[in-house]
C-alpha cells in the first residue's frame, strides 16, 4: 500500500476495504462455530452437563414423585417458588439442561462430521508418503543389512503385510520408500461411538414424543382398559393423543406375594387376563422383573397392597355391602397401610356424609389400644378405623386424595369424629346414631403400569453400537510405519531408516523396538537364505 | 433355604483377617519407603530432562533400592496378596452360605469393590515394579474403606429381595463393581500424580527427600491412571447400559433419572471428560488429573451419599 503514484495528490492510501457486513457476520459465525466445535469447549460442556444434572438428584423431581415436590413446597414455602421458576423441580426437562446437551451435541456433530469425511477419504486412499526426515518422528531407528535396497524393502513390505498393515511402495523425492498404516478401525470406532450418541439422543427424544405411560391400582377381580381417563396418573408425549392408545383391557385375576422365613419378599406375581375390549383375552402371569410385552406395549407390576372391604348399615336400614377400597402401604416391610372410605351419598344431605379413615395391618397386634402390623402376610388382618360424619368437601372444587380425608374440613368442624375402633375380620362397630360398620374382608391390589415407548429399541441398538465403537476406539491403535533405504556409508549393503507414528497409545517405544528387532531378524534370515546376493553386491 | 450360619461366621472372620493382613501390609509398605533411600546423584540426571524415561524407571529404582527395603516391599506385596485371598473368601463364603451372588447389599458391594481395587493394584504392581512404591497410598484407603464398610455398612447375610432376583444382578452389578474398583486405582494414581508432578516442577535442590520423592515418576503415574481409566470406562459404560436394560424390565422404564442413575451418568460424563482432556492441548497433565480425581469423588459420593441419604429405587443398602 505504500504506493507513490503521483497522479492524485491527496492519494491517501485506500484503506483496506472493509469487508461487507454479510462477510463480517459470516466470519464471526465461523469463529463461533470453530470455538463451539473445539475440543476444549466440548470438555467444558461435558462438565456443565455433569454439573447441571446434580440438582436433579438433590432436589425432589416432579418426574419422580409429585408428592415429594409438594412436600418440599410445604417445608420451604419461600424458597420453593424461586427454585420452581428456575425449573429446579424439572431439571431434566428444563430449557437450561436442554441448552447444555444440545450445545454439546452440536459441538459433537461439528467435530465428528468433518472427521467422518476425512476418515472416509483416508479409507480409500493409500497411506501418506513418508516424511522427509524420518529420524524426527517419535519412534525411529536405523537397521543395517547386507541386502540391496529393493530386496530390503521387499522384506519390510512382507513383514508389514503379515502384520496386516496396508502397505504402499513409492519412488518419492528422496528415493524409494515404504509407507504402511493399520488400525483404521480405531477411527471407525471413534466415529461409531460419537454417532451412536446422537442416535441414542434421537431415540430418547422419539420415545418421549410418541410414548405414554399410565399407572393404576387394580384390586383382585377388577380391571382397566388402556385409556387416559382410567389411569390414576399418566404422562404422554406431545405427539400422542388418546386415539393412538392400543385398545387393550386388562383384568387382575389374582395376586400372590411370597416371603422368605425372615419375611424378605421373595416374589410378587399377578395373574392377569388381557386382550382387546370385549374379547375373551389371554391369561398370563406378570411379576417383578418380568413384565408382559405385547406389540410394543409393556405391562408392569410395580407394587401391591391390601384393599379392606367394609359393609355399612345405616340407621334407616340402607346398606352398603362389601365396599372395597385400596389402602396405600406406608411401611413396605410390614405392609401396614392407610386409606379412607368416603360415602357421600348416604341420604342425609351434604352435611350428613359418612367417611372412614383407617389403618390396615395384614397381621395386626393391638397393644394399649394401638394397632400395629407385625407381618406383611395377611395372617390376622385388623383395621383401626375412625368414622367421621359431616361434609366431606368433595364438591368444593379442590382436588382431594382418595386415600385420605380433607383435613381442613375436620379442622373447620364440618366433619366430626363419630366413633373409632380396632376391628378384626368380621367385627363391627356401631356409631352413636346407630350406623353399623363391619370389617367384612380384604382383597389384594396390584399397582400396574402400562407403558409404550417406541424409541427404546432404537436406544438399545444405539447403546450397543456405542459400546462397540468405544471398545474399538479404546483398544485399537493406529500406527503408521515408514521405511527408506540408503546405501551403507562403507559401501556394503543398505541402511534402512525406520520410523513409526502411533495414535492411541503412549507406549509406542517398546512396540517399535520389537518391530525393529523382527525386521532385523527377517532381513538377516533373507540374507542367509540368499548368500549369493551379498557377495555379488558388495 | 436357611443360610449356613457357620459359613456366614467364617465369612465375617475372613473379613477381620483381611483387614488385619492389609494393615500389616500397610506397615510393611511404610517400612519399604522408610528404608528405601533414594540416591540423590542418580535422581538428578533425569530431573533436568523433565519426566524420567518410562522403561528404565522401574528397573533403575529396583537397582537403587537397598536390599532391606526390597525385602520389606516383597513382604508387603505377599501380605497384600494373602489379604486379597481371604478378602475373596469373605465373598465366596457369603455366596455359598446364602446360595446367591454375594453382592445383594451395600456391605457386599463395597467389599467387592475394594477387592477389585486390591487385585487391580496387585496385577499392576507385579507387572511394573515401580508401582510397588505406591502401595502405601493404595492400602491406606483400602484399610480405611474396609473398616468403614465393616463398621457402618455391615448387615447379616440374608436372602435377596424380590427385585434383585434377576440374571441382571450378575451382569449389571458385577460390571459396576469391576468398573468402580478400577476407577478407584485410577483416581489414586491421579491424586499421587498431582502431588508428584508438583514436586517435579520445583528445582532439583528444593525437592523434598521424603515420601513424595519416592513416588514413581509423574509420567508413570499419569500413564497408570490413564490406562486404568481406559480399561474402566467401557466397563462402566456397560454397567450403565446393563442397568438400563434391567431397569426397563424391573421398573418400567430404561432411564428415569433416579438419583443413582443420575450420579452414574455424572460419573460417566466426568470420565468421558477425563479421557478427552488427556488428549487436548491446555488440559493435559494436571488439569486432566484433577478431572480424574473429581471422577473418583463422584463415584464415592454415588456409593455413599446416594445409597445412604437420598431415597431412590436403588435402596438396597439394607442399612437402617
């Protein structure tokens, strides 16, 4: 730019043309792209991903237990809403968690795709020519032999081919040379590993988008059909609607729990009948670790418990016979369970409703008037019930748990205790107004879960190929070996310069030494088998 | 079936014997270090050139180690080996007494993990004698870990709960035990590398003559931690995948961010970061070693805190 052209006097050297806005943006984007796809960034993102997962294990998560999150809100009324705004109760579906893993995957794609292209080219091309100065490579050495140059290179080529190297002979600028390479599978494994990660993420996402899951408690003798209205709780992907659910109905015909002598649960099994609505259906048994799998859907036995049966006779003679309600186990080792029976329509209007809150013990022991459970098996079932009369608040518009009474109605005095008793099987209690409540029996219920995840086979295949790629990546070595002959300085024979370059192993020196020794031995053997060559040559 | 009480008692006796043997081995390793004088002249030569060359490191040390120290070293290795045998006996007896795989609760799991770490160390130390000098630093955590397991995690042998009665117990838990044990050795090597490399950065005259100077060269430690992590990572990956397959049939989903799953994932990510860091400019050496140490902390946290404090589906600790 230091032009001295006289023509224009005010010839300020033209400033270097400012690149157009578009080009500048493109350059900036390219810079960002390079930064994002750099390995350093990937490591930082890996750390961020690990860090981002931590709160998901330390704070209660809605995906795991809504009840625990509600409990946290109750215990920390000030802190919880702030945490909630930061998605800390839904960490794994939060935008910031997604931001980290999506950035990581973009970085991964940006890193892996160019490498895949390069690897594909390398697979189809010959090993690269030998560098000019072989002795500068990390492992190198010289071997003297009496053989002439061509014969010596023949021996090297043979030996390398036996070791499954891909070998090429060239007549380079520095004379004849051998380039050899092996271990292409290492890079193939590397690419397979990283591409499998992407495939796994896609499978995961697909399963979330098109999958659903519903849970329901079913008492022996009852059943349910696969529809969102029937489930106690369900979750479904955004791309699924109720019409997509497979038409299946399931009946629970029986449930068995077995215990070891020390009362460790040894097996839970449920006899079920399943089939399309209105069909006879097929019977099968499901249990812990053995779900029913049928046409991409799965049915699990996820828990069990007891459903006590009550009969209620009102003073006016109205009877509710054999009302069975599931009680939730509060202690899995003794199966002590709690629940409630609500009878809103007993005929006395909305402030004469009846409810029982109860504690069920499969093997009960009453001490000092307190009922406890001592055995998970139903050897001597007992219930402790408290009867309430008044307004249940069921039509107040607020959702209520079916397993407990609305405590606020009791606090407000709208629901008041009308009697309490510990009942053995067949026992009755009579309330002041003459209502008779009988503990008539019990059944077992099973907690069943119906799941559909179209992505999981895809995820499994991805995981297997991920592991395969990882093994290839970590166990294989990529090695290049070069050899170039030169006439020996004393005029007799050849001096071979050997060098190797290894990727994926820090201990290349001993292997290179072994290879050199083998080549030296092979050269010596060839020299011995062709004694006529050396004299004529020297 | 009723458990064979005498075999269970034998298992507990083996546990005590193992702790005792490891403790004596620890003392012998200490004696080896105490009597192992490092000739200063020999040390100065490689010091100038940075890291000592790999292959001669072991042999040079052997030559320079006084015979008395060598004898202590051999004794320590022998005691550790016998300790590993009785340690294996703990699990074998439990397994036969209960007629099931002896990793159904945290006591058994922890005992097995420590056994894998000891065996991994023994194999490595037999192959490269330079590593016999880190025996103290392996056996000290081993003894501490065993005492902790015996004191806080011990449970009477009993049958497996229904959820654990699956072939996947043998596959998933075995892989987790092996992966964990190997990562344990890897993490210890990285921690020692951090200490040793700091010492090597000092000018030769300022270096201590104490314990640190008797550690293997930092390059040896770095390679040990990398090789063990490379060995452990696919095993851990397999353990997580096998766990997901089991979870699919046991819990109704293959992945649900249960605390144990979350921390296994965190550990996997941290070890992936370590393997990347070690080949990335700017992360090689000490930063990478720190990542590996973080990985070990995550693994230990995953075993202790997640099992004992947080409530998840993996609550098989059996510890009240």
